[in-house]
């Protein structure tokens, strides 16, 4: 059975790895440590197809230690015990290196079983994960390892990897391959920083390419046919999902409609209409809020229309609403006010409700002050009268502060005039 192109092209040295120069460039701490022959316990964190497994394999092969490979998606406690059984044996005399891919799929007990042997150095661990290790890996295990982040590859890194791959295929098949420059760049961009994905698309195109004038020719049209809808990383339970949502909301909050539309497009292309609508509604309330309070029913109407229409037509009302939110004046006064009030309540700063606000109209025999003495605001000029509303322990507390926008300043001027301040 023929190995996939990505497997046949795995670099044999750190210098051959495309990308990750923040770790692998000469002089970087990571590179100098590995070149010194020291292999510490490490966790590689980053998206798929960016070189985590490749770098781990190169390190393992240079270490001289007995290498064991496990994958968290398929291994169990018995597999981990089998690795640990090599401790103290002749086969493990030079040390044991365990490469554990997708470690986030191991449960807490399985991860804990590695602690002692990592602590005493009888096993060196190199683990990799596509999820944030601080959320998915047991804290005691993280404290014994150094976490290195692997980043999505830049387009030029993927182009270099594809060029290397084409040379490899030409040597294997003994036949020249011509690929249009536009096709090469399109393939690199469509991979979304995932070298494995790019190589898979290339291999597919090479297999389908026709021979003309003694060489295989790959056109832009061929690449577009094998790369549709592959450019975006998206896992509704993974870090990429939350990164896109965060960027989507922060772009609206930051009043950048172009960036907000870009992230909306990524959500819609992934079919995640629910998240796109929810974050849009949150942003209208949290980030525009009192600066333009009419925006809340407007955005709600757009969200309702989007859900009624469904995709692809839902993109139209959502785009209108996203642009409106991004270009509207901003105020987080409402959010800040309720958060401050909640902080007091959670801290126990409450106290009895003032007598004049209570929902009872008679006094018990033990009441020191008889009568409710509630003043009905509508019986006074401008429908306002001064009286105490906060509990005694909170008198004078101010949760809400008027924003600098036109709408809130108008409200402030009105009430200052009414209250004669």
C-alpha cells in the first residue's frame, strides 16, 4: 500500500521543516536545546498539519532513546502500562521517550498515571494536542512539561513545501510536473496553514493530471476542484471556533465592519448560523447598548429574519446588522453597571429593602416608624421626587455612569435639569 504524500515527504531534520521559525530558527532556545542533545518533557500545541508530529519524530530519532508512540484517540490504560513496563529493562537502558499524540483525549486518570515516571526522569514525554493544553490537560502534568505553541503555516511556507513535494513526485514517477503559478499559490492559500491538507490536494491533482508533451500539467481549475471548502479550520468544539467568535465580536466592538464581515463569512461558510446570530445579538446589547438603544430591536429583527430565511439568504440581514453594529456609537455602560451591582450582591452587600419600597401596607407592633411613607413620583412635577431607593448599606453607591455619546449625554442633561443639579 502506497503511503500518503505527506508521510513520504516528512522532513528528516529540523532544518528541513517548513515554518515554525519562532522555534526552529538557529539561535532560538528551542532549537539550541534540542541541538544540545537534551530532550525535556514537552507539550506541542497547535492546529493540525503544522509539523508537531514531524518535529517530535525528528527529536525522538536523534535522542537514542527507546521510542514508543501512542495516540490518545485509540490508546487505553493498558497501552500506557505497556510503555511503563520497559522502565528498568535492557531495552529501556538508554531511556524511554513516549510520543503521545492527541493527549487531550486521555482521561484524567490516564494522564495521572504518567506523573511519577516523568517526575523521576525514567520516561521523557513529548505530547501534542490541537486544543489549548491549559483547558484539556491535567494541571499537574502541564507543570512537569514545557508548552510550545506551533502556529499555522504562512502561505510562503506551504508554497515551499509544495515545491519540495513536486520534486519528490517527479523523482518517484520519473516524469516532469508543470503546475501553474496561480494554481500553486491558490492551493497554498486554500490549505489554511495546514501542510497535510495542501499535500493531499496536490497528490489528488497529480493523480488526475493528464500528460501532454511528456509532462503532467496541473491547472488552476483542477486545483479549485479539489480544494473547495477546505481553506478554513473550524471545529465547533475546538479553539478555532472560539477564536473566530472572539475575533467576530471584537471586530464589531472595535468598529471595523470589514473585519467583522470577514469573520461573519467564516462562520456562515461553516454553517454556524446559531453562533453568528448569538454573538451579534450580544454585541448589540453589550457594546452599543445605551449609545443607540434602538439597535437592540433592529438587530433582533435581523436575527429573526436570518433564522426564518436560513442559509444562504440569511447572510443578507446578518451582514446589514453586523455593519450597523460595527458603525454605531459604542457604550458598555449597561454591562458595567449590572456587573458592578452583581458584585455587591455576591459580596453580601444587600441589606433590608427601605420601608417605603416594601410591598406591605401595614406595620407590625414592633415597627419603630409607623407608615410606609412612599412618595408616588407621578404625583410630583416632572414625575420625580427625591427619596431613598437603595438599602441603607448602599446609600450613595453609583453603578451606572453616563457614557460620552450623544444619547446618554442627553439623558444626563435632562435628569440634571429635573433634579436641579
